[in-house]
């Protein structure tokens, strides 16, 4: 093939080489930004448990208090302890705006500003993309003068068709081993993740005040 007069046959090769060098440089620059960003995102991953508290008037069924929180869980931990302190009966006489008067929840924490405290600890084991609920312990701690009745605990393994343990404790503390095997961790969804319900009815004794029902859900959708 003839080369047009006045044209350097090496010019085309030089241009191709320059384009390749420019492309390689741009790729290297992009990688230099994306790799640290990806590493940063990985280190920023946070584990959490969800805690949802609802208090209803037993007689009317009206909700007098509710609050939901995400509680951080240590990435090296194999258990999540959630404690929720409920405001006094007087404070719960009217609906509460979220964030105004809230039960305080923590991992391994303790807060003393209410009438009844519900504590739930879920012990679990992780293996790759699988999770197994090992044991559930918990308690209800009423302030002096409060009576409790009709305690209920339900433990769900998670998944579309979960295994369920249902108990009716006669004391204010409980401890149950599940005996379950591993299961694939479901998507981060409160309804399909391992979860626990602790429910109790309480009343300020001798006052004739209404019985209230405390419903406390804890799930591991963020684990």
C-alpha cells in the first residue's frame, strides 16, 4: 500500500501509542480514587439491631406511646442487648411524639427514667452468609409500686417460614435456648430477620389506673 506524499508512516503509530498511554493513565487515576473509596465504605459498614416499643391501653386498644430505634452492635460481638425504659404512666397518658419522650435503648446500657424497663439479649452465631440464634434472655424491671401480669415471649428464627418458640414466663426474667441450626441470612427486613417479642401488661398498683400493655420487638435485620 502506498503512503501519500509528505506523510510520515510512523505518525499513525505514534498517535495510537499516545492514546493507549492516555487511556492507561486515566484508568490508573480512576482506580486510585475508587479503591480507597471502596475500602472506606467497607470500614464504614455498621451493624445494628432494631428496637420497637409500643404501649397500648388494654381497655381501649389506643396506642399511648411508641418509639423505634436502631441500636449499634459491635462488629466483634455475638450478642445484642437492648434495654428500653418506658416513661411513667402519667407521662404516657397522651400520645407521644417520636423523639420528645423516648425510651432509651443501648447495647449493654442502662437508663433510669421510666416506670418499666424491658431488656432483651439475643445471642447469635455468624458463619459466612448464615446466622443462627443461639439463646435469648431478658427481663422486665418495674419501678416500686407497679404490678405486672400476662408475660409473653416469642422467638423467631427468621426467613419466610420461621421456626417459632412461644413462652409465657411466670417470673420477671427468662432464658431460652433455641436448638436451631444455621440459616441463610435474609435481606435486611424486620419481618424476615431473627427477632424476639417480649410483651407484658403493667399497672400502677392501688390507683385504679388502666392496665397498659408493653410490646417490645427486637430484630437483627442489621446484622
